[in-house]
């Protein structure tokens, strides 16, 4: 495996930490509802942080594939939104430290990048690494969202909580990191929010809140949720208004509710096939919700400036 030591720069001497947790998220792969990205934004906005290491984005990112934004005003370029891939030390509401690795997913040198992260994990004594993101699922927004989990060794999580399915999926750095960490003897798990697929392209705070609570439960970290609770209420109210104003959308949502309730009822009785009802196909749902999603994007609740203010909760 490539060494990767040339890919990052430590900022001063790393702090002495006692078996911290590492949370990581990379922008570029699937993140329905921007569940993982919203979690990173929320943690950075509400908790004290300091940079521990910076990665060489010039050596990892294809700028022409994902062009950074520049701001032009008053006849001149005023600002450049330079991409950053950083490892930060964060302290929760109780002062307990953990690490947060976030930024754009590398376009090249995946193995070298994974090796570099592994070096930092070993140097800082990380006990558990946790990847976070969201995936689209045929679930209604009117029912509680859930989190799927996976782990890189048996016994790390309760077997009943693990995703029990065999799939071939596109590779991504987050999954490769979990896999290579397991080969190197380091524990890693994934927390994946199941997001209503008709909201997958919108920023959906409820998916971030679901991940936040799962992360707290898995680690014992005290993470503030007040701001996300308020943002989730506003977003759900907007979605409710949109659904009530569109009969076709309401029909689709009701069908998803029937499927969800039948599945949940079947689970409680030990059968997953009880009372199953017909649900529109993916193509039918996509056609009926195309305008719905466009309306949501035009009325994005994240435009509300109050969403970013820290909460006392």
C-alpha cells in the first residue's frame, strides 16, 4: 500500500488524547438529504474545534471535475472558496474530545490517502472510526427515520443491527477506509441514514438529526441537537404543506406509509410479508414528484439564517 505521508501536514504537535473517536465524511459520494454533510456543518457551527492536520488537496482533487466557486463583484474577483480536507479536534458539550475528518472525497491516490489516515489514527490512538452519510430509501417522511449500520469486524455491533444483504456497489473512499482499517486491525463502523427518496436531493435536516442521535448513542458523546430539532420542524412543515397541496404527491406518500406500516407490523409479528400493499414503481414516483422536488429546492428551509445559530440544548 502507498505510504501517503506526503499527503498531509500536522499543525504543531498533535494533542495527547485518550482513545478518541474519529468521525469522517467526504463530499462526493451519495449523501441523501445531505445527512452526513449537514452533520459536519452542525458540529463545526456549534462546538469548539481546532485543526490537527491538513491534507494536500492539490495532490488529491481534480479541480476541473469539481470547480471551486469564486465570487466576482465590483469589477473584480473578491473571494475564492478553496477546498479543504482537514482533521479537526472537536470537543462535545461535556468537554470530551473527538476527531472529525471532512472535506471533498479525493479524486486520486485513494490507497495513499487511506494509508495517511491510518497513520494518523495510529498516531492519535483512535479507538473507533465512524463514517456517516445518507442513502435514499422508499420510506415516507411522516414516519421515524432509521439508521442502517455496518462494521468491519464481527462483534463490533449487535448482529441484529447490521445490514444483512449482499450487494455490489460503486467504490468510494469512505467505504475503502473502513475496509482497509479492518485489514489493519482498527475498528470502524458506518452509520447510514435512510432518507425518503423524494427528498434525497434536498437538504433534509431530519436526516442529519437522525445521524446525530445515532452517533451520540454509539459513542456516548454529548452532541447539541437543539438547532437541528428546530430546523427539522420547519422543513417538515414545508414538506407537509407541499404534500397537502398536491393530490398526486399525497397519494404516493400514503402508499409509502402503507408499505412502512405493513412492514413494521410484520416485524412485530415475526413476519415481513404480512399485509403488504402495492406501492408505485420508482418511475411513477419519480414522475409524480419531479415538480414537488423543484418546489422544495425553490423554498429551501436552509435559506433561513436562524438555522445556523447555536442552540442552548
